[in-house]
């Protein structure tokens, strides 16, 4: 491609990439694949019939799993509720909290120093 042709293509609105593609196509014509005369034949897609009813053996297993999951969820929720409600109900003052930080209360079986 000559410089004049490139300038003319630029004036027509072609971008650098478009012109480079044109130059590549003219320089390497042997890389083009010959056009196929026959359209490709597609094999018809085989669709499996949808199963509406689950297998009889699976319903028992699914029911057991669902039941065990629900009981696990209930036990976790109960444990969380008990943990949040486990305080003694007495409000501690700021002095008591600071005192427990400075000198932590003794645990069962622990001796004083």
C-alpha cells in the first residue's frame, strides 16, 4: 500500500487498526481459508426428557436430610438464645468492670498469689 492510499483511507474515516488489517490481508492472501460452499450440517440436539417425579428411594433420603438440617438449625438457634440470655440480670457499674479488668476474679480451684 502506498502512502497516498493510506492517507486517502484516513480521510475516509478508517482508523489505524482498520488500515493495518487491510495491509495484512493484502500481504498474506494465502492465509485466508477458502469459503465453504456447503453449509455445515448440525446434528439435531438430543434432549433428555425432564423427570418430574423424583425416584421413590430419594424422597425418603431427602426428607431425612431436611429433618436433620431443621433440627440442627433449631438447636443452634436455641444455643445462641441461651448464650445471649445467660447474664445474671444484674447491671455492673463502671467501677466493678474496671476492678475486674485490673484484678480478674478467681476461677474455681484457683489460688490467690
